[in-house]
């Protein structure tokens, strides 16, 4: 792996400087997050604005308030919204990954008419200005009868993530040596067999990263969800969170508590997948 | 597993279908807290009295209006909804509302105060029933100011005394016209006809700005006032006065003792009248159950509904009979707000009212920051008003465009035909079909949900949309944007200016993302580094926080009085900076936020690429006697390039369209100077009278700019690759 340091002995001054820089950078990365946590645990509206990230008092009342919302008929609204978020993000990941892996396999392994055009079209989608397409999307989903339904959100989110996922996976597939596949093909294996038994298992790091991105696309999005969903029991968590940033007043404590709740699962996923993240994101580009 | 998933999916996705059936009357509102509880109690009372079953939906306030505008015409809206009266004109024009005269049971109107009913009248018809009235009033700290000030001079004297003691004066959100209105009306202003309702060229507007400038000079109003700051200053006893509305009550618990009274009169006897908002209940024009809806609306607005909303929700209810209840009549807070409402000026319900906020805010901010004289500020607001209310271009003849469209469609059909014929000639049909079976689903989904909406957007860009009317204008939107006829290119809001800001924004971000990411990756790419996993996790964290949350946090951190950044600067002896007061500092605030959230991506890309470089290359270089720098220059960089180019290309495109950060952190301040193209487009579409056509033209231009840029940059990177 990284060979340089292994061969040379680094002078202690350099090591010290490295640590100093990394510590400063880590503090800068962490500070705003601690600030949110401080806001979330400070009781009432009495948030003190001193720059210290350590709260002067700790209470879980905002967390309790945020997680105990109920529907008009007494149902557990927060639970329902958490479920919506999980379902939409999970389904987006599954659908998005399903579409992207097969497309990426075709673009990587087959040479066929329209391939270049297809790849270019996928790249083009990245430059479409998203927020301005809200109105057409609304009209379209309405025509398909998918307003105020989680299916509509899942479809929109999966297609948003598909082009990027396809490109990333194609890059990774390109780096997987073709010898194994060719051998299998001589033995009479079908494309489907090669794809599911050879290529996918070898592409696990890239799949993990792509899955993470698809999940995040859906988990964090709120403008579309706020436009397309009317019923509070259909909201995803980010839309529910928007309610705390109100017309005249902002309930910062509840907003911060909600922000922590929304961020923690993604942080956990990043933590779990960080090994894959480093390899999966770039291997394709480096070798290809 | 997959079967279980299918079952779950079907089950949950089917639920809205069942609940959506018109068995119940659907009511939308955006109340929270006690007001929500009270509304629900009123609805339950309605059901208990034999009314239809009701489904109550709480919709976030920010999206309520646009949801109603979109949903009702398509039959997806509620039967009944609660909203402020200010949109009545626009909604009546677009046929969203059912006039009260058509409601079943002809509700009695005589118990409602005249001005509240007047506010709901437009085009000589009445469109809703008033629920409650809201306006600003004066809150005072009774420890410091026991008696309500009778005149403006008394108020100012008490505020000056507090400032002299080192405290603040009058805490209110002085940068919004809603809060400034009492000064405007107090200086003889009125909501004039024809628009601009607020007479931006008249003496009252100028005089009110001069009055504000005096308050600023004397230090009587806090800088960069937000709702949170006002609440903080008043609660802590720092400010003896706050000007706010009934929603302020929720913030006062546990603070100083207080009382509320109407705003005092100016020396010439004119009252400082706040704007009056009438919250009303409406029946939508496409209601599936209009009669039950009307019954529900009449009940909620009527005597019993009003009593519940007044006692449980502490609303200043409009219905007169509720005030017979001592619980309301003896409540000093509610009666103070009721007295103030009697002196307030109802907000105009014509669509033109919505064009008042942005221009007035320009002037107020300029005065607050001491950047302009009242005359200059008034002039600036008039100019902005002219720009955002630009006249609709003349209608164009669609014939040449339709001909062009038909030619395009024919050419496309011919291309497809040639493509298929070519396949057949080369005998590739089967192979191509089999390959597309793999790539097809993703392509079809992308085409339907990404390309089709964009094509619709291109179509929309040839129309002008104003108040529900679509006019075909051909390329007039593009001409207006590119010619700079709406706003000169050299000023904020001009296309060239916004493009320049966007390019600067993108270049600065990508350079910092890449520089910082690469630098940290090189530090981390050391096998012997102690604590490496910890550093890596901490440095990736910013990526994991949803970016709208990041944006709101950083906006808070850059606040002048309450923000952490100024707090840190103060520790090292730097004066607090007004971050959003000038272009460089506001741009810097946006940049900091976006660099913070964006560098981990580049760091991870670089780290992956660095780890993939075989170590024997370095060994060989070392044998040849290459220095560290030479190794970096001739081994590391060339091998990183293939990984960095796509990451930089994507990073550029993403940053170019990074809407959330600009919109939420600086919000374009000062005066729209930090607005980038995409946030400018969003403003035209959603905050300036839904000028969808103009916004769509912006979007198409953004696309064209990025397309040109990607074409050029791929050319360059290819030629560089070919040369090395």
C-alpha cells in the first residue's frame, strides 16, 4: 500500500506537524456538529450563544418533544415518519442499485449501438438544474397518480441517483479483469450468471459506496418531498423537521434535536462503510 | 426476504389510497402548539354535533401556499383550509376558492367585525370566514417600564434610558416591512392603489426610513435582528421593549415579567398602526364534499369554534360572541391585541401585496447597515419593485415555433429510422436489443423522470406566467434575461453579474475542496501515522450531515450577535463582523460552509487514488535520487490525474448548482449580490409571483452554460492526456 513512510524514518518534527494539522482540521470538522448537539441538549429556549461547544445544562426534552409527535387520531407520528424515511431510502437504494448495476454492466461489457449516446445522456442529467424542475415533475407525477404516495418519491429519488451510480459502477466494472468471465463464458455461462456470480461479488466495495449514495440522496432530500407530500403521516423526516423552522419563530432546540436524529444513521453508515468508501469511489478512475 | 418486502410495500403504499377516499372532509392548516390543539378541539366538537368525519392535516407553513396553488386546480387539495387573508385576491383570480355566497347553509356574518370581513372581500365577493386576527403589539418589561407608554416620545425616552444603562432599546425585526409598517403608517403612509401598494416614491416611505435611520444612529434597535435574537434580548431583560405578535407569547415563559399594549401614537396623533392579518377558513373550489366542508368551516369560525379557539388556543378570535366569555374578555393579553387590531391596517389582499416585501426589505437593510441615506434606500426599493414586476412581454405567434418543433420531431424520427435501418443492415438487431435489455430500464426511468420534466421546462420557458395566466411569448424571456433589460448586467440580478458570481463561487469552492482534500489525504496516507482511523472518521463527518442542516447551522454560526464565529473572534480581540452586510464577507460565509461540507468527498477520492499507486514506483524514484517534491510532481500527480479529473468535473457541476447553501446561508444578501444562477432562478419561480416561464428560461441557460463548459473541459483534458 502506501510505501513511502515504510521505507523512510520520518523525523519527529514532521510527525508532530502532521498531527498538529490533522488535529486542527478535525476540530474544525467537529465544531459545528458539537454546536448542534449543544443546541439540541440545552433545555427550553434558553440557548446561550457563547462559542464554547460544551452545553451549560443538559436535558433530553427536545429529543422527547421531537420523537413524541402524534397524529390527530393519536397515532405515533414520528414513528410513522421515521418508517417512511427508512422505507423510501431503503427502496430507493434497492431500486436504484438494481437499475444502475444492470445498466453499468451493459455499458462496461457490451459494445452496442446507442452505447455512447446512453452514457453521454446519463452524464448530462448531472447538469440539469434540479430545483427548477419541480413544477414539471409535479405535473408529471400528478398525471401518473403518484402524488402524496411514497411510490412517487421512491421513483423520483431512484432516478436521480441512477446516472451517477451507473457511471461509478461502470468505472469499477471496467477494472475487474475479464479473464474469469471469458473462462466462464467458454464453459457456457450466461450473461445473467456471469453478472450475478462473478461481477457483482467482485464489485462489492463499489456496490457498498453506491448504495450509501443512493440511500443518502433519499434520506436527506426535502424540497421534493415537501412539494409532493401533503399528509403529515406521509412525510419523511427532513420535511417533518422543516416544521420547526416556522413562520415567525424557529424552535432551534427541536430543530437541532431532529437534525441529530436525522444525521446519526448516515454517520453510522459512513463509519461502517469507510473502508469501502476509499477504494470503491476511485478504483475505477485510477486504473481505467 | 424479497417476498416480505413486497408485502410490506404493498401494504404501506396502499394506505394513502384508502385514507384518501372521500369518506372524510379534509382540512389543512399550519397551526402548531396550543392553536393546533384548539383547532382539533373545534373539529371534534363539530363531529360530536353530528357533522361529517374530518381528517385534519398539519402542513408546514412554508409550503402551504404553493401546495394549495398546485393541488387545488388538480383536485388534490383539501376540502377546507385555514390560511391568512393576504392570498385571497390571487386565489380568487385563479378560481381556487368557493365564494361564501355559494356555501351551503348561508353562514351568518353579522357577528364578525367589518374590517375582518372586508379583508376577505375581493372583486365584490366574500371568499372565506374570519377565524382570528393577528397583528404586532408592544411588549414591555414591567420591572423597567410599569406603565404602557402613551406616546412615541415616552416609548423612545424609556428606550434611550435603557441604552444609556448599557442595555438595548426596542427589540424587533426591523429588516422586514411587516415590522416596519407601524412607522410607515405612522408617518402618513397608506396602501395605495394602483401598485406598488406601498408608495416607494412618496414622502411617508422616505420619512419612515429616516425615522428608522435615527433609531439606528441612537442605537435603539438591535442589529441583524432575528426572531431568536429579539426573544433573547427581551427575555433576558436586556431590552425593555419588544414589538412582536401573539406567537411571541410562547417564547416568554421563564423570562422577565411583562405586559402587552397597543403601539403608542406619534406626536401628531397618528397611531403607529401595524399590519393586520386575518386568519380565515376557506372552502376550495374543487372540494369533493363542498357542503360538509362549508358546514365545517362555518362551525369552526362560528360561536362555539371561536370560544374553543379563544380559550384553548388563546387566539384573538374574530367572532364577536366569543368575547362575552369572561375567559376572553378579562384576559389582558387578548384584549390588548384586540385593541391593537382595531387600530391596525389590514394587509391588502391583492396579488400586488406580495411584490412589496422584497423591495421594502432592500431599503430597510440598507438603512439598518448605514449603507444608504433614506432617499437612496427609498430609490433602491422602487427600482427593485420595477424590476420584479416587469411587464409581461407581448404575446407571440406560436406558428414559427410549432413549425420548428414539427421539423425537430421529423428529424428525430428520421434519425431513429436511420439508426434502426443501420442495425438491420449490419445484422445487429438482436445483439443491440439484448444489450438494451440490460441498460434499458435505467435509461427509460431516467428519460421519463429527468429528461421529460426538463423538456417540459424548455416548453414552459417560452411562456410568461402571472397570476395563473399563461401567455405564449416565444423567446422573449431569453431576450429579457440576456439583453439585461430587466436589470443591468453589471448589478445584482443582472444575468452577467450572477453568472460571474457563480463562476467565482464554483472556482473558489472546487479549488479549496481539491487543495484541502489532497493535502489532508497526503497527510493521512502514511501507514505509520498514529490515530489514523480516528482522524479519518472525524474528517469524513461533515459529509454525513444533510446539507440543509449544515447550511442552517452555519447561518446561525455567522450571526452577528449570537453566532459562534464572532464569539471566537471576540476571544482574540476582533470586533464582531456583520457577515451578511457586504459582498466579500457574505460570499466568504457561503464559501466556508460549502468548503466544510465538500472537502471530505475530495479527500476520500484522493485517498483512494493515493493508495492505489504502487509503492515500487516510489522506491524506483528514490533509487534515482528524486526528492520528495520531485516524487510528488512526477509520480503522484500524474497518477492521481485520472481519478481527479472526473471528480473535479462532477464537483464543478454540483457546486455550480449548489442551491441549498446559497439560498439558506446568505440568502443572496446583501441585496441579492451573492445569489448564484440557480438560486436566482428559484426566486423568480417561487418568491416573485411564480414567474415560472422566466425561471425556466434561467434554468435552460444554466444548462447551456454547463453544457458548453463540460464540452470545453473534456476537450482540454483529452488533449492533455494525449500529450502526456
